[in-house]
C-alpha cells in the first residue's frame, strides 16, 4: 500500500475495528491495537530517531501541511547546512528562503529562524518548560504539545490532522460537528495508560495515515473542519512567487516584478509586496525590492 509498502489492503483490514468506547477495557484494547500496528508497520523517519529539540522543531515546522515525501529531502538538506539552532540563527533570510522553496508557507521559515535566535538565551536549545516552548514564534498548541512529548516525554495533548481522524473514526463514528475539546479529553484519558508518549503519538499518526487510505475522510465531521481555499490565482500564490523571484534572482524594481508576474493584477502584486514588507520578508529602498537583511 502507498505509505505502508509491507501492508496489503487485505492485511490492513485486520486493523480496522468496530468503534470503541470510553470504558477502560475498551481504551486498553484501542491502545493495544494502535501500538501493535505501529510495531509491525510503523513508518521510519530520521526525525523520529531523535529527541533533540532543534531537530524536532525543524521537522514539526516542515511537516505542517506538507507531505513527508517532500519534507524528507529538505530535512536532510537543512541539517547539512544548519545542524544546530546557532547555525540556523546565523543564516541569511534570502538563503533560508531559497532552500525552503518547495515547502510552502514561507512565514514558517521566518518564524523558525526567529525561534533559533531566541534559543541563544537558553544555551541554543529549548528547555523542558511548556511556557517557554509556547513563547516561540509560530509555535501553536499542536507544535508545543509535539515538542513536549517528543523531546521530553510529557503527557501533552497533541491533536493534529491524522490523530483527529483516528479519534473521530474509532470513538465518534456517527457524531457530527465534534469539537476538539471532546477529542482532547479523550487523548488525556488515553495518555493515562501510555508510558512512551513519543511512540504513542507516532503510532496514532501512522494509523491515521492508514485510515486515510482505506476510509472516507472522518475529519469532515470535526466542528473545526475547513476546506482549504484554492492555491491557483490566490494571494498565497503571488506571495510565494514574489519570495522565489527575489530570493532566486536578487533585487528587482517594481516594474520588473510586475513584468515577471504579469498574469496577476498590478494592484494585487503591490498589496502582496506591502504585506511582505510589513511581515519582515522584503525591504524596499528607492523603488528596489529585495529579501530583507538583518
């Protein structure tokens, strides 16, 4: 199967079970199912073989809304270029954005470098402190929980897309508009019987990938589900092309930029340039735009 080459669809069906309940015996059965699946068919990635805060944060930021097949080579590239927080903090923004190309959402790269710079005050690492972890730029609830679990084995509540799919499929098969707080409460109950939180969450995510291949998308029954807007002809597309243009080919005058991006309206290009300046990606001087310098 795609994603699990050692697993046929017939074999995968073995791991599909009727719905579970909140009774302790049912929770225990569910834990056993998930961990058994992971033991025999779990995926192996370099970021799963470490507890180093830098490598964990790097992978979590890269994996946001990005497939593992695209992340793997970029993850290895970044570690070869910038193996530590200190190295990443010292890189230039244009070099960072140049190598980030292909991962999308350039704001994540900017926040990653800001986070790297913040860690200097902590000895170029991230302490085992939920409050400090949550203070990092761009680190929201899920990423904070991932860092706590994967670096420090804390029983944090890590709810991401694949884990949400698992819980909705296995515990709420007939419910509509399920709120995250119900799923987070369930994760807390399940964590009570877990000793290795890192392994547990990786197992849940992989089981979620399996369910994605076998069943309709249960995440549409989440109260927080929102279909992503089209990328084509969006401001996201314009912003991405502006970043690539300036990081790949250097500074450009406004007229040059508009000529290259001539398929978009000039007003939209100007608005996106202004946004990128306000967010710290781009600088303008005497009508010339370039990737921001420190």
